[in-house]
């Protein structure tokens, strides 16, 4: 079994991005600037946004964090998005999800200028991705593809079972894994909470992408010998042996499943750091301007 080390791969990619930024600085190019909107104080969202902003600093990107009370209205949030859309110093905009229930997430996502949609959640970004046109790819699936590429894992013709159909991970991952690229060309099955014969499917899988948001959901009896397992889950569970009283686990029962795999991502330090790389790559692309994305 080989561990797919998100920390090591992301360090490698971040070093490349930093070099690109250093060159932009020398040549007087546009330094990428990411604006993040955080509504409320959900601890997980705080942690994610914090690490996105810290990574910007590490790479020499500019960053702006806009924080709002959970009571902010949809109307006011739309105005804030619009301000960022028309601010030429801002290249990328991300609105950390989830938003409070009274705000329609789609209304906010749809309001982001697609040329600044570095999360790749806007319908134009998703539509272009689906058609194989240049666009911002959603950060987590993009990060997983970079991980496969880095390790030279060829998934051509392999059966990939994706568990979870979210708009930001499972559904776009079906597109990236099945399209005619390298990595890609896999045969994809999208399973979800209503799938009846899940174990039957996962036992046929050469690649499993677990993105269902349930702690240690994928158990060893569901995994074929030699499978490649990518674990997107980040679940906090109680653990009395830890000082904090809790710890993070993925959607995969790592200790049992790892023994059967050819490759597996750990949690933490697997897919998580790769997601940030995806976002940073998109932000650099956004700073490079419209030309890179036009078609
Ligand atoms: N919430 C969970 N994952 C993400 C992500 O990749 N981007 C944003 N904006 N919110 C999220």
C-alpha cells in the first residue's frame, strides 16, 4: 500500500505556484488576489477559510477576508459580491459554504462573475467543465486529479465508483474522471444515499472516491484487493484519548481499508491540502486574465 501524501504533493505544487508569482513580481505582472467571504462562525468553515488565506500569504498572493454576521441578508450579501465583481484588484472570489439557511446559496453563487469564480461553482464554470472547455475546475475534484497525475496513476478504462453526488465534489468528479484526458478515461458509477447495491458496486471498483460525509462509511468488506481509494471526508468524532476530546476521520475506515489498497489518501493530509492547491491554481489562472479562459 502506498500513501497518497497530500502534504508532500501540495508542497510541490505550491513551490511551483510561488515561483510563478515571483516571476510575475519581477515582470510587473498582476499579483493574484483572492477575496474570501465568510458568513457566521462555523468552526469548520473558519478553519478552511483560515488555511486558504494563510496559503495565499505563503505563495505571495494578495488576500482579503470579508466576514459577516450570520444575520446578514441575502440582498446585502449580493451587494458585497457585486462590489468584489467590479473591483479590478480582486481576481478570485470564494464564498465559503454552507451559508445560513435564510440565504439562497445558488443566488449568491450565480452572482459571482464567472471570470472570478475560482471555486468553479458557477453554472457557467460547471457547464464549461462538462463540455471540456477551459474554465475553473471545482477545487476538490481538481485537487484529486492533480494527486493522481503526480503519482502517475493511470485510471484509463478503470471502474471508478464515486460515493456522494454533491455539486462541489461527487458530481463534478464524475465528469473529470470520465473525460478523454490523462488522468481520465475511467468508467464511472455515481452512487449516493439511495443506491441499493452499494457494496456490490464498490467491490467491483478499481477506484473509490468517498465523498458522502459519513465517518468511516467505507469499510474493508466493501473494498476490492488493490483498489485505489480517495477519501474526501472530513468528519470530527469524539475521542477521549485526545486532549481536545475529538479527532478527524474520513469517510473511509482507514486502518482496515488501507491494508487492501494499492493507494489510499489519509485524513487529514490527503485530499484536503490538494483542494487548497486547486483553489490557488485557479486564482493564479484568474489573475492571468480572460484570455486563458475564453472560448
Ligand atoms: N465548503 C466545503 N467545501 C467548500 C469549497 O471547496 N469551497 C467553498 N466555497 N465552500 C466549501
